[in-house]
């Protein structure tokens, strides 16, 4: 067990051309990425996108078909899980039901031949605010308490990387919020690399300093949460992370720092810095909260671009009102208007104009066959998770 | 985007350690070997031996030895000699099965759906008879059905039984004994599948205008089918091969095929005949079982 | 009107209780007869109350020898069958291998074959191989028919076990062997114990297969069978009642333990919020 939990940090966790196939199904497809030491990294994706398989390969529970898992300069891809300085907080925790909380937390230390574990375990239990729970059994604890035991059980080993597999999925909303903050606090406190797998984009954005959006075994985009949200790399990301109105158009090249786009007979422009394509079929994207509704085109401020339509639906959801604007060519655009009290509500059936600042739009390459996309990929838009 | 830098590619990944995967491939066979060998040698081989013995020269004997003469004639011979016992075996077992279904279904249903907190206690009551010896329990029926017993006395008094009528040593006693002895085997699997039945399905059925009888026929019965099939087989197989009830509660007039096989092997020492009968019994049961499974359409029970 | 309504609601339960009575009746009779002084050896009727049978259960020494022999056979057969069956269950649940279907059939068939056929076929084997029948041929036969039941019982427990517990142990620096010792074995043990108890009761109570493979060795069921022709000593009922009482005691103790554990869990978990699934 050389190099385990050593004082000298091993460095970044790197995945190099990592591939995992189950029969003919490719779960993870030639994945390469670097997770800097000490970062809180989130792998975000829908179920079945390969994120859990990636995590299991890092943990050693699954052997890669090809590729490397490097911790510093050492390839650990083919080490047994108990030979890796990496610990996991499992989905639904996997606490040993026949052992007490104390023994669950002490398990890793004991397996490494450490005799006096009392102080360490007590310290760890108090870090996760479970002082005095040592003699109990896992079944006697609530979901949130079990979650914290799972965390303590992994952290006590001072791993170089902590893996979290949907760690909050089984908790109710309030507890989940609380644990998100708690996890973030602990990560800052212990300073080790956290790799967090989740399908909950809100959770990923709340906690992680870097998010990787995975789809079909590949990484679609990687970066800081705000950067990804403001300037998604693909149509999938644009609608998986939050919601976007994507209009199918044709770009006609850059001139004067602007990319000109024709969509549904109208002309628009997007700053070149926010364009990932400047020629051929493109998606012109605007987030619903970046759209503003006014009654007529002459109310649109200068320098803004607009689309006309009829309000087909208005849902009042408290902090905002969510409108659907049916355009002349039949697509329904989402418009979120904050209920800040500064604008009047627009009645359903009335004609309206949605306008936006071109600096808030973005341009993505598009498959020629692809049309407008306004619906989210998952039914969990930002800020609306129940 | 800077983080998404491809890292060191090009070199072939090291092959997985051969020793580990090699051991892993062999391990299941090592685990299976002793048990499977035991079953093969002491279950599989004997069946072949039994088949061979059924084709021995019927003229041989234990002292002079038997010769395998492929005497297929043994089969028609035993059928001709013992077809009444064969018919009786399946007749009694079938009759007992019908009785057991009538008694066992309400019992399993009541425990699964109506017993509430008494569920476990009632289950123990079903299993409890098996805690004591099969033979001792069967002998107890001899006392219960005895000519001097209270039951016979009562039945004679109310003229359900003639003044000299008997219960013991009648087909009734044998069928009653069979029903009693194998009832738990029917009830337990039936209970298991009725236990999983969601009572809200019945509520939904009644909500959709099903009378209690229709709800039972259209919902409960189809959903309990796997347990019903398994339980029926677990009841029928041992019941048709049983000879203890016929021996203890009946007379030679009630003898089933098991009694004949028992005496062929242990009293008359006529191995070819005993083996032929045994083999026929097995074949007949398999035929009944597979025919039944096909009709019931739940082959996954196997 | 009210009576018929009451009956309509409860007739299933009433029938069930009557059937349970039918199942319990012989046991009550056995218990009663254990206090009987029979009028003659061949009489099965209750004659006179006595405690003699319980005071001297071994008055007929053959019977007690047979009981001891049955216990010995049951013990050996249980140990062997439990070990063999547990290994097989592990292979079936934990490994992928060629020939799984064949192994499953091999395990299923002994449970679907009439005892009579198994007994006579083993007899045919032993006779043709010239193996003298006795204590050890009985053990061999008992192991054979117990193995399948052990496999099924342990398999169920093993299949219900969360694989992630073992992964978690490996993740926490437990080697394969340590994982087995510390996690797998303690969690599967209840299943193995249940399988062993089942095997013992099957072996102890077996008559048909034993009858064909016992030679001159007499087990308790064989003693009862022989005595049924010659006249049953009332002590047989003492053994029957005692067996029943012991088994009932075991069941009671285990359910009491289970209930205490459950109650402790309930008390501790009561104030805790139930983990809620988020809509997705």
C-alpha cells in the first residue's frame, strides 16, 4: 500500500483517453480531462451518460477497456480499489448495516492496520456534527445522518481524491440544500479534490468550481458554472443546463466583429466573441430570462433585436411570470419576466414583442436538419426544481 | 476549456494482469465442483443406473446377479400388473390437490391480505406441523380417525356414517392424510405471491364496477398464478409418489404405486420391476408437470 | 342482515382458522398421546393419563438409539450440505460462467423429483456398485437432497445483498479476503444458518429415501415405521412433542430478537425525516 494517504499531495487527477465498453455499448468514449488538485469538480449528466462509470473507473470498481487514470504521474487505472488513495461516498451510502456508526467510520483505518482509532473517529464524527452517534446502527439514523456518516467514513482516510456518487439524491429538498452548503464547507476545510457526480444541474452549479457536462459517454463542455451557463458550447448543454430558445438560422460570416444571421426571414447579429460558428447552419440562442416583452416594436430600446408574436400562455410562478410567445412561423419562445413590480403583466392572446441585447445571445453550430429548439432536455430547469 | 487538454495518448494500455482474471475465470468452477459433483454422482448417475436396472433380465435375482438384457418387456409387464395402483396414485393425489386448493387458497389469502399484525404468527402455524415428525403426525390421524374415536362416534350419531361405518382404512382417510401432509407446500408459495398483491388493485377493480367475485377472478387469481402453479407442483409431486399415508391410513385396497415400488425393492427384491415402476412414475410425473406448465403458461416457474 | 354482513367480511378468515385447526389437530393429538398409557401395544386410542413416558423417554432403548443416530446423521449431512450448497450459491450469484443453465437444472431437479425415485435410484447404484448400505450411505443420500435446498436459501439471501457494501469495503482499503470476512460473511450468515436448520430438519425427518438406503441401520423415522407394524411405544409421541417444542422455541427466540432489533430501529428513526424521492 505504497503512496496511500501520503503527506505529499499526488497532484492533479488526469483521465487520459479513458474508454469503457460493456459488450457493444460504449459507456465512456475516449474521455480525457484534468481535474486540478484541490478543486471541487462536478460531472453532470442525465442518467446513462457514463458519468457513474467514469467515477467507478476512478475508484477502481470498474476496469477501463483502455486509457489511463493518472494521479500525479502514476497510472492507477489497474490498481485494486483498496490500493488507491481515493475514497467514495456511495449513492445511498452503502453503510455496513451490521456495524455501528463508530465501526463504519473506523473501517478504513482498521483495514490499514491502525490500532488507536478512537480520537480520529470522534474528531470525524464531530466534523459532520454527529457527536455521540458512535454506538448506533445505520438503520437507526435518518437519511441526512446516514449521508454524513458516509462522508465521515470516507474523509477519515484523508484520501487525495474524494468521489461523491449522487450523494444527495436520496434526501429531501431542504436537507439537500443544507448538505450542499455543508459539503462545500467541508471541502474548503480539508482542501482535497472532490469529484462529484450528479444529474442535478442546480446542485452541480451550487457546489462545484468546475463543471463538466457529459452526454453519451463524452464531455460536451467543461468550465466554470457561470461560463457554461452564459455561453454554452452545444445545443445539448444549452438546454440541459437551464433552458434556451434556439432559433435555426444561417450565418453569413463575420464583419466588424459581428456575425450576421438570417433566421425565419429576419436578420440578426451576434458578437463574434459569442459565436462558435460564423458560416452555415447555426442556432441563435437566447436564454428566456434575457428576453423582455413589450407591446410593440417601437418600445424596443436601441441596439436591441426583436421577434414579434402572440402571447399564447402565461404562468405565474411567484418570482417570475413565464410567457410563451408564438412567433409568426409557429415556434413558441419562452420568456421569463421577473416579478419585480416594474412592468405590467401581458395578457394571453395579445400581440407582443420580445427583444434582447445581442451581447446576451450566442451562436452555435447546427446540424442542417435541426430546427428550432426551445424545450429543455430534462424537465428540471434552473430555479424550478421542486 | 483549457482543462480539456488531451493527456498523453498514443501508447497502448498495459494488458490487464493475467493472473487475476485467470483466477477469476476458474473460481466459479472451483466453487461449484464439490456440490455439482455430489449431485452428479449421487443424483444423476443413480438415475442412469435406475434406467439400466429397469432393463435387467427379469429372471435374475439379487443372489444370482442381474444381466442388462435391454428387457424393454419389463415396462408393459409392470403396467399390466399395476395399472390400478398407478391410476390410484394420480387419482388420490389429484383429489387431495383439489381439497388442498379449496382449503389452502383461503388460508394463504387470509394470511397475506387479512391477517395484519398476526401475519407472522399465522405463518408459523402453517409451518409448525412440519416441526415434528411426518410419520408421527400421520400416525396421529390413526388416533383421530379411529373407530373408537370421537369423530367417528359423532358422525355415526348424526347418521353421516353407518353404525358400522369407518373412516380409517378407507380411501377417504388416505386422501385426507395426503391433503394434510402436503398442504403447507401449497400454501407457502401461494402466500408468497398473494402477499405481493397490492390491495389497491382490488380497490381499483371494485371502483371499475367489478363485483367481489369478478375482482377475484380478474385480478387476484391471475396475479397469484405463479404461486398457484409452484404450490400445485410442490404438492402434487410428493403426493403422487407417497406411500406412507396409504400404508398407515389405508389397506392394500388403497395402495398407491409407491407401496408397490417399496415392496418390489425391499420385500420381493425384484429390482427390474421396481426400477421400471420407479422410472415410469418419474416419467408420468414429468409428463403431468410439463403438460400442466404448458397449459398454465408460466414456464418461468422452472 | 347484520350477521350476514359480518360473515361476508370475515368468512375468509374463518375458513383460514378452521384450516389452521385441521393442520394443528394431529400435533395436539401427539402431545396428548405423549401423556397416555395405552391399553395395548397396538392401540392408538387415549386410555389413561400418565407422566411415565416423559419421565422415562428411553424406556425402549432402541428408540433412543435411533434418535441419537438420526441426530448424528442430521448433523454430518447438514455440515456437508451447507458447505457444498453455500459454495454453489456464491458461484451462482457472484460469478458469470459457462454452463450456468445446466447447473441450475442440476440443482432444481432433485427438488422436483419424487423422493421415491431418488431413493430407489440410489439403491440401484449402491447395489450395482457393491457398496454396503448403512450409516454412511444414509449420510450420502441426505447430503444429496439437502444441497439444493441450501443453494436456494443461501442464494436468496446473497442475491438480496447490496453489492455496493462490498465495493464500499474495498474502497475503504479492505482486501478481497478482508471484505469477505468483515462484510460478506456476516451479512450472509443468517441465510446460511437458515439453510442449515432447514437441512437438518429435512434430514432428521426423512423416511422414504433413508428407507431404501439404510441397510440395517435404523433412524428415528425408520424406527417409527417399523413400530407402526409392531405397536407404537408411547414415547414416540414424547419425542414428537419435544421436537415440536424445541423448534417452536427456536422460532420464538429468533422472532423475539428480530422484534427487539426492529423496535430499537423504530424508536431511533422515528423523529428522522423519511428520505424523499425528488420528482424527476
